[in-house]
């Protein structure tokens, strides 16, 4: 069974930092592209960024609002992807989801339960 | 950055009716790398359609996607109770990937 379990959310002051983790199981993690998607309260989905699988180079890419402040990394030995968030702003308040798509004859997506990040003084 | 504009913002329909949702891109979506998601209240989204017209694993055949270039459509042939939700399109052909703002399908 595929599982993605996020952790690390919480309350942080503007300008602060937080690191989210997403522990994966049930699929071949090493080559999976892993994404972070966020959803502010009552708002739509916003793609935050992704990291490629090892076979594709492991490069990370980011949405404009977080570029230079957020960093995605992965530890394939622990089947975990991380989202390091620095210089947090109030507008970063959201539920953060870890997600992946398993491709093959057809595609299927998996999402974590989400972790709430609240940036407030 | 490709901006995706979904219309209408809200669609009011009855169970059994046909729903047609639109997603328009500000520039051509490379390789028709366009996906559709459904998000039920309080749940994470779920992938319905990828490559504009391919159904994801386990998705009912009442869902179909069409379109290419800058204009894409999601059609739900007969609305079931669980289809009253919010739908998002996403492009993953050009960096950065982007989502549309969503279309809410509500019970009339």
C-alpha cells in the first residue's frame, strides 16, 4: 500500500523557518518525482515545487512565490522528501501536501494527509 | 509562466446532468501535458485525467477530457452525488507547473 506521511507543520513567526518531511512507502521511491502542493484556507491549489527522481537527475524546480526561499531535497535511503522553508511570510499559511504520480500503463496519484503551516506573529 | 483560467467559476447542476468545464491556457501547453483533478470537501485532490484525455487508474468512464494547445475541456457525462466538488486543471509541460483557480460543481 502506497503511503505518504507529512510532518513538521506548525505555527511560526514571519521571517522564521520550518522544515517539512514526507515519508514514503509502498512504491519505488528512488526514481519517483515528488511534488509539494499547498492550499491556503478556503483557496485553491498552488504548486510549490518538485524534485525529480534519481534517474532523471534529481533536479528541483519551484514556483515563483517561493523560489529562493524554499528548498526541496530528498534522502532516497530513508524514502523521504523534505521542504525547507525560510523567510516565511503570512501568505505562506496553508496546508502543504506531498504528492507523487506513479506512471505506467495508466497513471495514479498519491497524496499525503497534508500538514498545516501557519505563519503569524 | 503559463496561466490557466478555468470557467465557469461555479456550475449549478442536478444529479444525472452533464457537466462541461473549461480550462484555457495563456500559451500552448507543451505535449498536451494537462491534467484534471477533483477535490471533495475535506479531502486531498485526486487525479482524473492526464495528457488532456487519458483517464487515470480507477476513474469512471463518465469522466472524459479533450482539447489541445490552449483550450481544454473536462466533461462529466452524468453527475453522481460524489461529483459535486471542486475541479482543477494543471499543466506540467512547462516550468513552473501551474494550477487553474478551480471550478466548483454544486447541486442545483
